[in-house]
């Protein structure tokens, strides 16, 4: 019985050792924003990899900058040395699709440096896919609809003018 | 006996409704011009379509419902209630055409949330929405805050006595100047002065915090409009967290507080009566309410020690609290964090703050501080009656621009309103619970909708049940209009069915 228990204990220790060794790689695969938000306490102060589109504007604050990364669910702020992001050319807005980047850094649930923000302090940044100017094909259907609406509006105004004219004549008689 | 409405009643209502709709069509020109300036062709097309539909409806209503009679109280109330519904259906068209909404219902939800200055949102991929559509989201908050019908009427007709009835219907019971149209103009002038000042300050802060000039101006104007009109929309999906800026948060706190103050008080202060702010029953109640409820919320936050530092306590704890109390709905945390990080007590604090709101004749929704103040005064008077000898004669006063003698009718109407609002809050909570959401979260979201706040603890999502979306739309509508005009509309419909 005792040996069995010792055996068990050994196994546990071994398992922990193994976990400890591979620990830095556990979060090597990218973690989604949903996962990060829903399990913020578990990931707090850990090194994680996060991936998404750079959106909005790059907010330069001296040697560091804020970039906001959207992975289609949530957008998370990333605090990064300005020199690391000089290769980012596109940030996402209506007219452009921002660069898709991979961020590796420390995740904070309530960052003490940034007034409690949920953020990532990046150590490495890798551009996965360049952004582009979005193209907007002209929507012919909508233009046809506009023509129909203009016809309706004018005929309506005509009817009203005729109606008022007849009314005025009726009053005169 | 209930009187069945006549054709003439429908005509009067239709005529005024038509005028409001035309007014709405006119303001749609502003995002259209913006789209053309910025070269956003498809958004411009969306606004042309919406504009044409709005004008066809408006001109049709006015043209076929021509009348030469002044509206009665009933007509005014019904016009207001219907105008807000029409504004929702029409204001939702450009949003729906943008392709950023899952359904027309979602865009209606967004439009009502905008007009009623709530701030709950169902937009998808907001970060790629065009400037024109995004401006429209913020602009409808500004229009809704001022009052849709008043906005339309103050430009389309002058000096009609009918306007006053609609002014009351939009939950603005006090006139600043004897004439309603001039009151509406004062409200517009005050708002525009603040708009220029406030957006300039926000633009400068934005530039200072690293936004390029074009964005700084756009964000400055949009954030000012939704902060001052206590709405809560923001141009980016992260809401205020997007800016990562302490100064942006400080400035928005100040604008939110300005927005929670009665317009009559703004006018008094701007015309030189500075002491009014320290004497007025509304500001005094608001002050004590903020302190008391923030103490409750703070204890709640201390329970699980979420924000141990003073700065984060202020930027996360106090910010969401002020946003809740002024009925704005700006957030510097993710909705999910309310559920995961905030204790029950802290959430209850936020719910109480949301349920009270700011001043009457401001753009905040909810019960409003004057009613809370009056009920406390009434309670005090009743206790005095018991303690003092029966022969003692006393009269209490309260100060609201001038000294007013406290009468039972004041207390009665205040109590009735509080009762109605609580009913509305619980109604929405019950519906959400029917769909399996937990009690506290249901109450949080429902209060946020009915009190026109806009903070979310995660229930408001594209995937939530359609019935719940409709429930929140109703709550936002009824809550913004303070019941009377909506009840009149229901009564009118009932009379049309049952009357003789
Ligand atoms: Zn940080």
C-alpha cells in the first residue's frame, strides 16, 4: 500500500516536472480574445501569444505605443516599444484592412502600470499578413432602388399638387 | 364610456407625425454630406435611400393629413410616442444598409438605443464601419437627447401652442423661457456652445495622446455628443478603453456630469446665477447620491480587492460608477469583467446608481434625482408630523430655481414615477430570466436598458433571443419618454378597438 502511494507520488512529481519544463511553451499557440477574457485570472501575468488585425490608430506615447488588436471577437490593447511596430503599414478602418500580426508578450488582467487596463505588454511582434486597401464594388441594386424611390416621390408630389389645385377650385365654385 | 377616435384625430396625429419625419429626413443630410466629403460612396448611397424613404413618408403624411386645427393634449402625446417609433424604423435604415447588422431588428435596436441615449449596441465589426454610418450612430444620440419632436418642430413651425404639448410628452416638463420654441432654441444654443467647447478639448487631448488630427477631431465630436447627451456609443468597439488615456477619461467624466445637470440649471448658471448649483434640490441630491452609492460600490469592489491601486480604483471603479449614475454607459472595462471581476455588492451599487440617474430636463433617463429628493423630503415631513404637537403648523420648502412649497401632490407624483420605473426594471429582468439568464445579470441589463444607461454585463449580444431584443427596445422607448405619452398611445389604440 505504501509503495503504491509512493509510486503515485513519484508519478505526480514527474508530471509536475514535465509540466514545468514545457510550461513556457504551453501558451505557444495563439489564444483567442474570448478565451483570454473568460479566463483572465488564469492567464494573468503569463506569457501568451495573441493574433489579430491592427485597427484604428497607433497611439504613440514616447518610446512606447498603444496598438489595438482585433481578432474578430474582441479588441485588446497592446503596449509595445515603438521600434517594434515600424513595419506596420496598414491599420484597419473603413477603407483599409489592417495588418494581421502575432503578438507575444505578458497578459495583464488589471495592468498596474496602466490604471487597471486589461492589456498585453508585447516583447515580440510578427507581421503575418499585410493589410490592404478594401475595395467597394458599386451596388447597382441600390442605385436602381434610388431611381424607383425618386419616381415615387415625384408622383406623390404631383398628386398632392393636383389635389390642392382641385380643392382650391372647388372652394371657388 | 370610451370615445372612439375620429378620422380628424388620426389626421391631426398624422400631420404632426409627418412634420417630425420630414425633420428627421433633413438631419439625415448631415451624414450624407460627410460621406460625400470623405469619398465614402456606398455609405452615401445608403443615406440617399434612407432620406428618400423618409421624405416620401413625411410628405405623404403631411400632404394627405392636412388640417387646420390645433392638437389637443392627447394628440401631442400620441405624436411623441409614435415619432420615436418612426424615428427608430427610419433611422435604422442606413444602419441596416451598411451591412454591419445581423438583421433589421438589430439595426432597429441600435437606432432606438441611439435615439433614447441608451448605448447598448448590436453592431458587428464596428472597427470597419464607415465614418458616415458611425457619425450617424453618434448623431442620433445627440438628436434624441435634445428630443426628436422638439428638434423637428422648433425648425418647422414657430410659436405653436401644440409644440408645448409635445415638449411635455418628451419628458421635459419645465420650460426655460415662457415659449416652448424659444426654450427648444435655448437648449440647442446651450448644447452647441458646449459641443464646440467640449469637442475642442477632446480633440486636443486626443492629439496629445497620439491620435492623428483627422481621428482626433472625429472622435472628439462623436465622444462629446454621446457623453454630453449621456448616450454611451463610441466610435470603436473597445469603447473608452480604446484611448488608453487617463486624461480622456477625466474629460469624459466632466462632460458626463455636465450632461446630468438640468438644462434650466445650465441656463441659470450661464446667465450669472452661480449659487443655484449649490442650492438646487437636484444637484444636492445628485451629490449625496453619488457619495452614498459609491461607498456601497467601493465596499463591493474591496470585497475581492479587484483594483488594489488608487489609480486603477478610480479609472475602473469610479469611472463605471459615474458612467452608470449619469446614465451614459461609457466603459473602460469589458462587459465580461462585470461578471467575472465585480462582486454582487458592487454590481448592486451600479444597479442602484443606474436606476436613479441624473436631473430632470437633462438627457439622463431613469427615476431622476429630483424625485428621490422629493420623496426624502416627504418622508422627513411625515416624521415631523408625528413628532411635533398636532397643533403645530409647518410648511416645508424645496429649492429648484426658486423656493417651492412642498405639497402632497409633488410627493405623490414622484412616488408614482418611482413605482412605475421599478415595474419597468423588473419587467425586463423577468423576461431575461425566462430565457435562463441569472437574476442579477438580468436585472443589471434590464435596468441599463430602461434607465437609458447602456452598460452591459454581457447579455446584449447579437445572439440573444429576438424577444429579449424587442423587450429592451420597448424599455428604452418607454423609459426615455417617462411613460405618459406611451400610455396615452396604448389608451388610444384601446379606445379605437373598444370605443363607441
Ligand atoms: Zn499595461
